[in-house]
């Protein structure tokens, strides 16, 4: 085990949360109060359950890391295949995430086609920064992950400056979107994983321009559309939930908009979100629906028993908490079995229908 930890930076990172304690110490004393990504653990964090879970998950990570290292040996990029898809679904080790996300999503190709472009967007000698854009971004800097030690002004280095650069560059690159709330959290996660401004910028461009178009435009048509698509999928895959939503007049935007606009950041545990993003960059937006349907189906009995709109909303909050979502390995296995068949053709057809309906209602 020691040999595998040395071989894998991810395992070193995760093991660094375990403190060498005196004999007879508690789990709270053995586990670090800050997670491997810089997030402080909450006061009610269950240290004992986490320690038990990690004792099993680290063994899984060890096997996965060794297999990934062999698969990627001597490769600068990957070619998509059934084997690679299977590997991605089982989780990308943290030391390989930047490479896999960049290559699988096409972001690496865009970076190589546009050398120097990112830095030109930040060069004040070539263009003047939009004051409104600058103010909007600066306003949200201190609101971005206040529980992450890497984003505090006292941290050295402080990732706020990196975050500012990525958001400013993207705002100039895509003025139709500019900047809106939610983008700061996405950029923050990308920076934590890649530790590279330029790569974070191109991954963000891939997400916002190609994987999730129109999610962050002023009209947010893509976001509205996908919330309605989820509703149509729930109608057939979790009909008791769909009936409860109608009975209590609950709009989908009320309970799932944060899931989609933040791509499950601050909704699900960090490790679970990163496993979802592994598949998001490799397979596309379909993964967001698989996650949502799995969460909803797991809690459908509680939703069915809800007696009011607030009860329904509480049920949706409960969906994203507890052991079911904390055990990311089991959860990710569930999302590919629990919702059943879900083709991209089905989603595309539903998107066309929902898009037309929204445009008609808003015109």
C-alpha cells in the first residue's frame, strides 16, 4: 500500500487528510479539518463515517490509479474508445484529471490552435477591460468558496487572482455571455483541478459554448430547456414524483435550477461532483440528467408523501445529502443503472419540444 501511495499523487493527497494521531484518538483527531481540495469540513461533518468510507475507497483508488498510469504511459492525449469510456465512468485519478478533461472535451485542441490567445485577452495594451464586467467579477470574488483556504486573501498563493483572470478573459472572449453568477464556482473548480489559468479558460469555454450552450446567456434558454426536459423524463421514469410536482404546483426551476447552473457544485460532495465532471467532459450533458434522475428516484417515496409545496422542496434538499451521495463510487455506479435507458437521441428530441414550448410561452 505504501508503494502505491508513493506512485499516486491523488492517494498522497487523500491520505494527507489523515493525521498521525496519538493512541486512543478519535476520528475527528485523525482526519484533517481541511479536505484535499482546500475546503474546510463543516462542524457537523461525520468524521467516523468518512474514515470508514475512505478506508474502502482508497483501495479502489489504488487499483484505478495503477491501471490509468499503465493506460496513459507515453501518451500526451487520449483517443476515445469503449475501454476509455469504461475507465472514465469508474473515475479518473486526480493526477490525470487535467489531461483527461482537456483531451476528451476538445479543449486541448482549441488551446493548441490558439497559442497566446488567452493571454491576449488579459493584455490591457491590446484592449480595454469592460468596467461593468470587472465590477461584476470583483463583487463575486469573496463570495466564491469562502470555506476554501486557497481562495482566501491570506493564502499564498491566493487563487482569487487566478479566478479573476479566467473570468475576465472569458467575459471578453464571449461578450454575449459576459459574466453571471454560477460561472465563478465552475471556474473555481477548474482552477483547483488543473492548477492552470489557460487550461481552466479553455475548459470553461468548452463547457459554456459547446457542452452547455445557452445556459449562461441572459435569457438562459438552455438552462430553462433542460429543466423542462428533466420534467419530461421524470414523467416516465419517476411518475409519482411528476404527479406530486403537479399536485402541489411546484415548478422545476424552484428545485433543480441550482443543480444545473452550478453543475452540482455546493449541491453534492466535492469528490462526487468531480466524478460527475469526469463523465461530463467525456460523454457530454446527458450525464446531468442521469445524476438528477438517480437522485429523484432514490427519494421518490418521500416526495410522494409530501403534503405541500414546502414539503416537496424539503424532499429535494434531502436528495443531495447523506451516505447515498457521499459514497461517490457506489453513487456513480447507480447513475448508469438506476435511470435505465437514456439515449442522446431521446434528449435531443425532448430539447427540441421543450425549446419550442418555452419560446412560444415567452413570445
